[in-house]
């Protein structure tokens, strides 16, 4: 499964923010120490302030 990788700084910016006005970004840490958000969060993002998430790199999810 692929997910979108975040830097620590990007993760901090997204915490507590909504991607569609109702649902919140949920940055998660994987077994490789990578912060990420889901494809659904990126695809459903209509918040103008966070359109940059659509440019994040895709990585393979490695569960803890």
C-alpha cells in the first residue's frame, strides 16, 4: 500500500487541520520512521491552504 510521506515540519503543520472542512489530517508514523498521510486524505483535500499535499512523494507503507 502506498502513502504520502511528510517531513516532521509538514506533519506539525497538518496536525489539527482539516482537509475538507470536516475531517482532520491524521499523520502517522511507520516502522521506517516516516511520517505519512493516506491517499484518501490527499485526494479529498479541498482546503486551499494545504494543496501542497498533492505534491508529496508516494512511499510504500511499512506498518509497525
